[in-house]
């Protein structure tokens, strides 16, 4: 765990350096985006406490660090509102949810001050300050509300932890538990495949897992840990060929953002150190080794490990992620497949319905269909096949008809347009068959129904990739595009080369002027045809 300790020491040094720079007026991270915030300082403090109580750390019982932590707690207290809450100044004020996230770190640091108590008065003073902050925070948490699904479980975990911490205050403790029971009565939003409602593989899955682990520790009820087991099992299938996390199906701000699964490290470690979980052992081992090889700062979880002897004493015996997999998630409509040379994802209900990846080279696939109120083909169905899948959907062309009853206004925006009948005078039926090949995918695209609609196959190519054709060579630039009229195109980048084609180009229409999704971060390769049409198109790995 030397790498984790070293990461915690670096964060602590940054905390100290920042405090000296600000002359004690604003603590580490206290200004973010130009506004003052308590949360970064609270998070930094939990890490600082971990190395302060660790005999193997260069910060062990260092007076300079103690003084800095004492000063920082005063800063946090000054930012705590009169009702006990903390703000997330970019959008949430007097926020019970954000206060619960702060409480998580306050509670984690406090547990270390109890576990590693040296009997000195100094630690006792820090504990008193922590208890005061947490007692006030719980008042805000128990009375407050939430915005998103994961907020409920952060709040519930804090309530249950607070109920145990202040058990001697019987009425207060029971009030906390009573509120927690109200949240738990809603039912936890984790399905049998391990997916949570927000499908946030890049962030909020780990947040909910953390809350479930806390609830397990507070109650001893293994059903809470079951949600974590299932989610971590699910995450095995959300790791791409380049070991990054697939996030395109997230409903939150992590969608489309590339990241490694480092935030899940301690969760995999917890389960493999407490249970015989060989696969999780291999994943945890690879996560921390890869983090170190990349030269990244270790995951900020040392305060959690310092509170768990099994995790601190764990010796890895396995290494690696799943080399290949095929997993269909019916509730979210996602098919994830990983093969030796490539991986792909098919997604129901999204305009970007297919992603192909080899190493770090990724290509996204869409079908443009500027048809009435639709701009893209949105698969309504995803059927898994033995060697691929089929995505399909139907769109209708419609027009409003005159209102049958007067609305009492001539103002269009005040009229109730739900009362209008619609004339449906055409339809478009789209089917995409995805067939797996040893080196890639073959797509069979059929669009039937309305004729003469200018449809288009769109490939999202990473900006900076080299595009190589028998007739040209060019560098892909973000926001630009081209029509591939014939032949095959090689796409080279990230140490890989893909071949896509054959191209076709019956028209030059590249999208409607209104409501179009613009590919501003990548380069778009179009293949265009009029409906009805049936085309075969391949995306294969060359090297």
C-alpha cells in the first residue's frame, strides 16, 4: 500500500503548501471556480488525518500538520451555515445531499482519530471539533431533501452513521433513524444486473456503492453489500479494451468522458479482502498497478484503508480484467462485447447506437434521418444474437390538424396542442443488423417505408486521426467532415488502424438546419443514400 500512502502524502503536502500560500485565510481547495467552498478542505482533511495517525508516514504526529488541521477545521466551521448545512456553490445551497457527502469524510476522519487515539489532549481536541461539525451537519441532513437518486443513499448512510455516533442522544438518534427508514422505504434503485438508476459508470455508481458499504457496516445487513457485489460484477463488463470505463449510457455529466476505474479500487479491495473474490482481487490489483505505471496520483481512499485492517493487510494473488466477455443488460438496453482485437457496444434508445473500439481508437455510429420531428434513428428495440445483435425502430411522419374546439385565444403558445389530432401519412422502418467478424463488425442497414428521404450513415472519428484513402490522405479536424462516396477508408490513430467501408454517396445532404446534433469534438465521415436502401458496411481492425 506504499503507493496509496505516497499519494496521500502528496495530497497532504499540497494541503499544507496551499494553507501557507493563503496565510491561513482560505484552506486547501477553499476557492474553486472563484467561489468559497468547504468540501475540498473537508476532503483534504480526511487524507491529512490518515497520514497523521500512520506510523509509517513522514507526517506521523507532525506538529505542523496538526496545527494546519486545527486551523482548517475552524475554516470549515465558519463556512457551515446556521442550519448545519454546507453549500455546493455552483448550484446547491443549504444542500442536505452535499452536506451528507461532507459528512462522509468528516466521519471517516473522526473514526481514525478514535481508532488511533494516542491518549494525547491534541487528538481529543480534534475529535471534539469533528463531533461539533457533524452534530450540526446532521440537523441539516435530517431535515433536508435531495435532487438525484444517488443523493438519497448518501443522505441515508450519513443518517445511519450519525444515529450510531450520537446513540447517547436517544431522541435525536431515533429521529435520524426514522428519517433513514423513510428513504429506505422507497427501495434501492439497483437491479439484478447491478445497474443503478443513473447508470453512471464514470462516477455515481461508486458513490452509491460507498453508501451501501456504509449501510452494511452500520446494520450488518448483507443485502446492502449485495448491491455493491452486483454493481462491481457489472463494472467488469463496462471496461473497454484500453481499460477505460464505457460511459456513453450514463444519464449524468460523466457521459462520454473517458476515465479509468480508479475510484472503484477500494471497493473491489474491500470485497476481495473480506471475501474470497478472486476476480475482484485481480481487478483491484490491476487498477492500482496501472495507476502507478501511468504515474497518476493514487486514488484518494487512504483514509478508508487505514480504518480497515483486512484491506491494509491484503496480499494480492490475481491480476487482470476480463480478457473477453459478452453481456446483455436488458433493463438499460445495452450489449457489451469484448474480443481479443476489439470491443463494441450497442445501445437502445440513443442516437449514437453503436461504438466500436480497438485499443484507444474509438468510432461511434449514427444514422441521420431528418424526418418530421426526428433527426436521427433511435433504436426502440435491441435483440441479442449469437454473433451480434439487431437494432430496430419505426418513426412516423405526422402533421397537426386544425383544433376541433376553440381555445379562447389566438396566442399559439397558450393553446393546448395536446388536443390537436395528428395526421400520420408516412412511416420509416429502420433495421441495423450487427454481425461479429474475427477482426470487426459488418453492419447490414435497411431503411424502408417512405421513399426519397435523404438518409446518412455517420461515423464519429476521433479528431487528430489520419484518414487514408486510395485517392487522398488527410488529418481529421474536430467539427469537420467528408462524404465517403466509394471504396474503403483507413482510420489511423492511438497506435491502431481501422478500415471502414465501402462508401456510398447518392446525395450531399448532411443534416437538417434545426435541432441537429453537431459533432464538434470529432470528425464525421458520411455515407449517404436515398430511401429505401439496404447497404452493408464494415468496421474492421487492420492492426
